[in-house]
C-alpha cells in the first residue's frame, strides 16, 4: 500500500460491502436500543452494527479465530459501552468527522516517508475493547479499524495514533507482518519490532510530543533509560515464545505480559505494555546504522534477527538508545 494525499470519507467505506456509514448505523441502533434491557440492546447492536459488517467484526474487532472466549468478552464489554453511550453517543458523528479530517492531514505527512499512490484500507467502527488496530479480513486483506467511540472516550491524540496505525497497515501490505505482528508461528521478537517501529514512525511523522504521548501511556514515558539493560535481558528470556499459543489458540501469556493493557499488572515492577517502550528503544538502536526505509523493508525473519541483535546491545552494555 502507498497513500494518497487525501482520503475519501472512510465512515461509509466498508471495503466492498453495502453497509451505510457507521455514524448513521449508530444513530438508528441507539434510537431503538437506548431504553431497552441489555439482551434486546445486544440483539439490536447485532442487527444494525455487526451483521452489515460481519466479516470485519468477526475477524478484526472480536478476532473470533484466536479468541475462544470472544462471546463472553463481547457481552461484558458491550454492557459497559452501552452505559457510556448514554453520555457520549451524541458525539459519534462529530468524532467520525474528526477522524476523516485527521486522516487527510496524517496521510500527507505519512506519504512523505512511504510513498503516495493508492487508497489505504481504513474503516471507522464502533468497538469497546480497542481504539485503533490493524487486522486481516477472511480473504487475507489487511485493514485498519478505527474505533470512533473508544477514541472519543480516550480524548485520543489522533496525530499520534494515526501514523502508528497507518504504518501497521503499510507494513502488512509490504512485508506481510499482519495484525500488529501477532500471528501464528511468529515469536515475541516480531511484535517488539513491529510496535517499536510503529511508535518510532509516529515520532518522525508527527514530531513534537513526549515519549509518554507516543506510547499512549505516561508511566511508560517516565521509565528511565537506565532500566533498559535490565529489561532487555528480561525480554530476551521470552524472545522465542510464540505470540499465539498453539494449544489455547489465543495470545500467549508472555505476549500479554509485554504488550497487553488492563487493570491488573502483568509485571510488578513495570507498567503494562512495556514492550512498546522497549521496542521503541530497540528501533532507536537500529536507527543508528540503518535508515527508516531500510528498517521498514525487512522481512519478518530479518526483523526478528535485527531485533535480537539490538536487544543484545542494550542488555550487554550500559548504552541507551539515542533519541
């Protein structure tokens, strides 16, 4: 994929299906569901939101194939989100417009580094458990899903999030690293590289923010560089763990330890999602000797090899990554 300088409105773009724009679907859903019991609300959600976009929701939003508990998780997440809609549902149309405006701006900046032709496969959705993520449709097509409701609730900085996610989409098209690197038969080195590089791309495409802002988490930005050797050594102990547990068919516990968020701490002395912080510093090490385009062109196997080498540099010395 290469990007054009301006996007068509993505709110109604459902990658070939005939669904109406998501803000109009939401309005119809919420008018019918607002005062109903949860069971009826969920049935109306399925009718207005998911069924017209079934492939997108099954494969990208809920990741049914790799998540055997997806229905239980969906029910719990939607109960919370439906309550939140009572206060912020009226902001959905404005949020969709804000995403479209930001995409136009960030596409121009992103294209300066990664080329400009074609149309990115970006689509606005409603989703309670993420703000933005890359995924793969059943036909193998990479897609970027932007959850307007979650982005509104987070008061998200779109100029930080969009370059990060546009890079995941670009990389899926060029290097075959799909679904943020979380795919069968890959090891934790790959998501470390992929998330670190996507974060690094945001620092280049949209400068002027703090590391805490680029990492979407202030406590990650506050981690001192002096901890890099210790944390790199710890990660190397998990480097060859598979990202998807082949028995449970879901993200491995080691992946969760380094990359997932949540209220419960995965590591007592590190914030959740600390793999993003470490990955950013790994890419800064790689950038000492390689250009951004060179790093971004690596195959998954090459990326894992170079990431392991950069981790070893961090672990075996008191050097810190340059900024």
